[in-house]
C-alpha cells in the first residue's frame, strides 16, 4: 500500500507541475501577439507602397474579397501566427523582398489564431501553412514550411 500511495503522490505532483508550466507559459505566448504590431497582420503600408512603385506582386492582409485577385494571377494564403518563429522569419523575408514577389502573385497574410473557419475550410492544422486558392476559393495547392519568399514562389502553380 505504501508504493501505491507514493505513486499516487508522484502522479499528482507531475500533473500539477504540468498544469503550472502551462499556466506560466500561456501569458508569455500571448504577450508577443499584443505587442507585435510591426509583424502582425495589418502592417501593410510597406507592401502597398512597394507594389505601387515596382509593379510587382503584393503581400497584404487577408480579406475574402481579395480572393478575386486569382482571376488575374496567383493568390496564396499564408496562415501565420505572430508567436511562431518560422512564421516570423518568412514574414520578415517577404517584407524585406517585396519587390521580388513576381507580378501577378498575391500573398495574403492570414491570422492563424483568429481565422478558424478558414483553417477548417482548407484543412490547416498548424501555423506556417500556405494554400494557393482560385478566385472562387477552391484550393489549388497546399504546403508547409517555405523558409523564404523564394521557396514560397517556387511552389506557386
């Protein structure tokens, strides 16, 4: 009976430790989201200005109306989370190379944390997923993990 009691106590301590770690980490994971205005969806001034002067493709926040751009070129949804390091790296690379987005290619920045219905529609189960869509919203291709704009563009059909 002593071994069972000891095992029960160890199990409870481990469960409580896991819960404590989860509670401790939760505010840290959310903090960058609130304070990450430069990397958050909606910081499109750069992209818009770059598009006007270069005639290149664009990188802008997602809205369902922008799917119509697929009538004139390729539209890629980038499911990005501000707390995701690989998402931040690709976002930074795209922003640093706006003039390199090929003409006719539109990359739409989709907030992974808030666009639940869109994730469900395309079967997106984790951040840093890219989905090329047609003007009617049908999925043309889906892939994950492009580390750079160049690697993303290679995947576009």
